C-alpha cells in the first residue's frame, strides 16, 4: 500500500508541473525563438511548502508552509548569485521518552523556523534542540521571464539538515520503557531529507 505522505508529495509535484505546462509560452511563427534577458537584479517574493520526515522518530521540523523574499543577481549566461530568507511554521511530533512505546507520543507542536541561504545555507529555530544548523540542498528549477521586468521561478528541493537527539532518547535505565533510539546502533545525530516546493515572483529592479 502506498504511503499517504509519498502520495501527497507525488500529487503536489504533478500538479505544479501541470500548472507550469499551462503557463509556459509556446513559440509561434511570428515570434523570435530567442531573446536576451536584460534583467540584472531581481527582487522577489517566495511561497513554499516543506514536506519532511522529521527524522526516524518524527520529532524534527517536518511539514508546513513557508514564505519569504529573494534577491537574484544575473551575471550573464547561466551564472547568477542569489540570497533568500524564508520563514516557516512546521509541524513536529512531541514524545515522552520515559513512557512505553505505545503511549510515547503525546501530541503535535509548531516549530518556527527561519532559512537563510546564499553561498551557504543556515536554518534557525525558536526552540527545540535543532537550533542553528548548516543546510545543503539538491534542487531543480526553472525561471520564466515575462516581459522585461517580471519573472516566475519554480523549484523542487531536497533540503538536508542535521538533527541532534537528547541523551534521554538513549536512556536504558527504565526496564518498562525501552530507549527511543538504540544506543548500540544509533548516533545522537541524523541527517534528514526534506522535500520543498518554492514558487517565486520576481521583479527586475535593475535592467
């Protein structure tokens, strides 16, 4: 049986690609096949959504919307520099490691998170052990220039960040509550994969 989360991810990607296909301009005989992009600096607003794993026990920041701003410097040809800031409010699972596995999950909470991205990526949180982390990402995307000043940008990202688990997750002193993570086979850190979709509207402030 398909994982509901995986089905949601696949459906979201298909819907986004279908929307791009409808918006993408088709060449006609009266149109020139190529034209120069004259924009030099784009200032944009970005909306996004994160659909992450939360780690192997689901306690990390996982799923929720994001919004922010982005600046792109187009240096010529395929070369460009970009800086972005994205704020999100992501769901995470709350657990009590002192309880048996069947009653360990005690609820859900919201994790406020801030992504800063340039030549390196950083992510900050308001609480939890996650705190400030470096991030890296595998991404694919496209930008469609509409006229001289407007541009749409679409990206699919696999954002990677590292979780650090507290010592209580490895506590073996309670015979009625096995540890959340087995200390014999697990480290206290874990890199997680987090799918993100970003859609941006940019305006050329310098041409």
